[in-house]
């Protein structure tokens, strides 16, 4: 089958999509499919582009209107030789992309990951709240134009793909999607890459956050909790970039904890996990996180984690320690609890007992069935 994939980022940029897309595309090619990719990019070409077993077109980001026009024509030209178009995020389809599908009379699929309207709300300095509360209170209705655009793209798709059933059900309820035209394809879990049999409380007293510095990640609450806890044996390392970084740095200075908090720029995934393999735990305090792949990677590598209870992971029903993103007191309490060696070992035992198996082969198999059904 001839598959055209549209996405917002691609390696060597650092993001989940930038890593996911080339891996998926390589495996589809290995299964005998022809793959073309159109992506936004910071550069027209990279030295590694010639190594890919698929066609790759980079659209260099410039002005917003120019981006939309150039992305549309890149898709328009390639859609002629495609059996199906797969948009790996809604913004890629919204940039006139789905019109290329309509005009070419080609079926298309849209993957829903990040919550565009909710994150826009959080970015407008509104009172932060979890995703489910945002929809239940009807706050999404205040973004009528964007909501209408999202609906038009999703309702026209042959299928809408989610990484969790919770998000799928939310969209069926609030976007009016036909359940038969929705699909859940979970994020894959890599096999373990390190020997982690010797996890113990003697690990480095380092708490690590990894990700984008955005409101949704609720970094501010984690920083405030760390300051209130005031345990000088521990340090807090934040790895990443994003629009909230300057504000977080100012908060750290204002709280007087600069000597115990370190900011580290993004790095390649292989380097990242080698860097944090011996940390005390990775913390993800997000207001809501839609099936964060980072946690599955921590599981595969044996890296302990302290996760928001507002997550859409399949393991969320299991019994292990989680934090309430709404409660600063709860985050402080969990940090304090895990500083006790006995409680920390109990937490490690609960994490070791978690089982989740979903390989890249499973992912590709699900995609192939979906493409065959729609193509």
C-alpha cells in the first residue's frame, strides 16, 4: 500500500512524534509498503535524510500563512500517488492538509495526541485544571472557531486514532465522533535495555523532570512542593525547553532553592536515559497527561517514577503510588514518603510488579489492519 504521512516534527528534532514517525515508517517499509513523509522542519535538509528508506519532504517553518500554503501543495502533489493519508496530529491536517485529501478524493486518518484547545486555555494564564474538568465545565465551548475546525477534520476522517480509550471516549462524547470510526493504538514499550536488578534506596538523591516547559506539565507545583519539603539531601533536575522555562527559573530563584535545582537542555533519547538511569525517580506532575510514552520507557529501563493520577495509561488501574496534581500538599507528602528507605522500597516493588506488553510489532500490525480497511 502507498501511505502518505504528514507530521509536525521529525528527527533530529526532540519530541515524541519526531522519534515515533521514522520508527513507524521504517517498519511499514519492511512490511512491503511504500511510504512518503511530509513534515515541518527547522532546516530544508539534514545529513541523515538520505539514510531513510522512504521519501521525506521537509517544509521549513517561516510565516504561518506560508507554512500552510507550502504544506498543502506538498501534500497535494504527493497525495496523487498515495492510497491513504495519515495525519499524525490534528494541526498537520488543519493546515489546509485535509483539503488536499478532499480534493484528491483520498481517505485519511487523523491521530489525536495533544489536547490543542485545553493546552491553549492553559497557555492563556487561566486557572489550571485537569482535562476532564475542562470538558465537564464546558470551557471548550468558548473556543468555538477552533472547535469547529477540529470537528470538521475529525468527522471527515475515515478513522481517528487515539493512544488511550479514555481519550477516545471523551472525543466521542464531546466531538460527536462515530465510535465505529475510532481506533485505539497504544504506544509501544521497548524491551529493557539496562540491568536494573539492583535498584535500591542507595540510588542518587536526584528527582528528575523531563519534558516541555509548558503549563500542562504542572512543573510549578512540583517546584513549590520541592521547596516546601525542604530536604537538602535531594536535588531537582529539570531537562527540557519550552515557553515556561524563564518563569520556572524565576520561581526557583524566588523560592531560594537555586543551589538544589539544575536546568539541563534537551538531549538525544539514548543520552537522556543513560543520564538519568541512576536517579531516585522521574516525576511527571502534569495536570493531565495523555498516555505519556515517557513512563513506558521508564518501565522498560527500570527507572522509578512518580506519576500524576490524571494519566490515561493502561497501567493506571494498578496499585502504585501517584500524585494528585490539584494538591500541593499531596505532592509534598509523596516526596516526603519516598524519602523513607522502607517506603521507597515498597514503591519500587509496586513498580516492578507492573506488567504491560505492547511491542512495535503490535503497533504496526494494528496500523496495517486499519490501512487495509480504509485504503
